[in-house]
């Protein structure tokens, strides 16, 4: 038994699943998130669909990667020296930045659309973030879904606050793309042993589809990169319709082969199928992406990888609507 004066400590050892702090749990090619095949939800035997389960990241979503790379880039460039952080988010990036800000000793202000699920707002507040929920009319008229972005900009551009805050701004920051080019893309390539033929991701900040799509096409130019876009007025958190929201500056359309539009109804129906047929507790954006992949694969063959951005644990109010009377207690 060590003496009371001993300074012996356990060092980080990923082989033993032992880490110095929670940041080391964020996925990398050496510690990838799982890739899981769908066995019931599929178009036919010749088109395999594999889900990349990004909710295995420590803060619960693919945005953990983004947040880590955004903040590390800012630190390297000296952009956070003496400043706190502000960022617009639909929830997941905000949660990851909030957790990382705790470890950095930084104050974090997050601006989010008012329709973000309550669970995400609660988690943000539990992490100490200052949460500003924004109505849509706080943004330019031609982009009525970007109120959170407009408000966040006011923190870094306003005379009273511009010297206090720095904004990673995931929609324009190349480190968002770099995170997926250097981690998620190589993970998919390794996990499929180079057999991936199709890749599906949604329009959001577009760092995921740009970074992974670019990496996969460099390895195998024939890989088809398919973007999923919700319809106008959708209720699919984390996804963007680029007719009602400004296209992110980091979107590289040259890596895209096709865009598939998905309605809310089929997306939520597919989310329920993934719960009940595959035992996968996924968020509604995953339902949208898988619905697109199943449709796309009806007359095709090959190996498809679909991003599953987050789990279903933060969407109870959304799922209550999906369940309807089915969710009511029995008399």
C-alpha cells in the first residue's frame, strides 16, 4: 500500500481506457466511434448501410470533434488570450464547447434558436453556459433561421463586448472541416477497409460533409457523397435548409454528388424504426439521413456509411409528438 507521502499517480493509457481528463475521450483514428451495420432497416441485400455512432463521444455528439478542433485552433493562434467564448449553436456544438470551456476556465455564452429541445438548454446551463434563446426575427430577413448567428455576432462586434469575447464561428471556421478531414474521414476509411462506396451526411454547419467527403474522395474518387437537406419549415434539429438559411462558408460543393430532400414525417418515422427494429436510440437527424440512404439504395449496390450525429436522449418533446396517443398511459 503506498505511503501517505507517495506522489505516484496513474498516467493516461488509452489501451487500458484510462485518461487524464474527458477531452482524451473525444474520438480519433486511434480511438474511433463505432460503425454499426443496419440489419433490419435496409433497402435490400446488396446495399449495406452502416451507421457511424457519433454519440459515443463524451459530450454526446459529432460536435465534440468540432468543438475541440475549433478551440485548439483559437488557442494556437492566440485568439482566446484574455477572452471568453460566444458561439451560435443548435445545441450540440454548444454543449461540447461548454464542457471544454469548463476545463479551460472560460466563460461561455451560447446563442440558440428558441425551438431547441429543452434537454439541451438544461445541459448547457448545468455546464455553466449563459444561454440566450433567440427568436427568428433577430436575423436578416433573407435568412429567417439565423437569429442565433446574428445575436452571437453582436457580442464580438458590439463596442461594449467585442474586447471580452471571441467566437469560433463553426460555419466559417476551416478547423471545423479539418476536424473531420483528419479524424472522422480516416476512421471511416479504416473501419470499412476502403470498401466504402457511398457517404451520407446532412447540411448543418457542413464541416462534416466537407471534411469527410474530401478525405474519402482523395482515397477513392468513385465514392458518392450524398447530402441530406430538410424541407423548408422543418423540425429536424441540427439540419439546415439552405434556401431559408445562409449556406455556411465552409461548404465545398465540389465534394457533393447529390442532394436528397427529406420531409419531417418520414424522418421521424424512420427514427422510430431505428429504435424499434435496430435498438438504436438515435436523434431525429439520424432518422432523416437513414431514410435518405434507404431510398437512395433501392436500386444500387455497395457499402454505405451514414453519420449518426447524436442520440435520442435529448429529444423527448419531439418524440412525444411522434408517439401521439401511443405514448399515453393505458387506462
